[in-house]
C-alpha cells in the first residue's frame, strides 16, 4: 500500500481502539428484545455466508487467472460489503437500533459522515489524477468509492426506517 493510504488506516485503527476501550469501560448495554436478538443472529449468519461465497468466488477467479483487483483489495471489499450487509439486514429487520434515540442519531451521523469522508478522499485522488482502474485491475481508490456508497446507503436506509417507524407510531 502506498503511504497516502497507510495514514488514514492508522487513524481509523487508533479511532476504533479508542472507541472499543471507551465502550469496554462503559457498562451500559443496549436494550434488545428477543425478536431483535434473533434477527441479529440471522443477519450475522447471512453476512458470514455471503463472505464465504465471496471469498470462494474470488479464489476461483484467482485460480482461473482472472485479475480484476489485487488480492488485498478483493478481500477488503468482501469484508466491507459483508459488514454493511449485516448492518443493512439489521436495520431492515428492526434489530440495529436500540431504544436509545441518542445512539440512533449518532449511528446515522456516523453513516453519513463516513460516506461523505470516503467521497472526499475519492475526489481528492481523482483530482490528483489517480484512477480507479489501472492496468486491468481496480486500484485502492475503488475501496473509497464502495465504502462511501455503502455507508451513504446505510444512512439513507436508517433515516427511512426511522421515518416509517414514526409514521407507524402516529397512526
């Protein structure tokens, strides 16, 4: 990986560690009912099997020497898509958001912020003249496109879900 991609990865890892440590020392847990826990388990299962199928397909493409991206980029894209599939399934089955509206708003802000941040990085690389496709393979910049589109879609899905829940509660 080039140096301009390594620095954001280090920042994200440090941020994730900070949030994990902060959450570890905080004893509050979300209130999920049994239906939500079952829906989350089904979403875990679906995203896990998606990742298995994706990795198998990438492995078969590699065996037949079909190169569409570097192996690291292929696997990272698979993890991103599998993770976002889990979140999307949880949101659609009403198993992602807890009873805390504050947490729900923070999640939506995070989705939109991460999506816009990814688009900003992508535009910066495009302005610099770097391509998404080079020598017949996807470049690292494609990860920014996929992650930003997925996170923006999660933000939109979250807002739609909350609006539909509010309309249902009013009726």
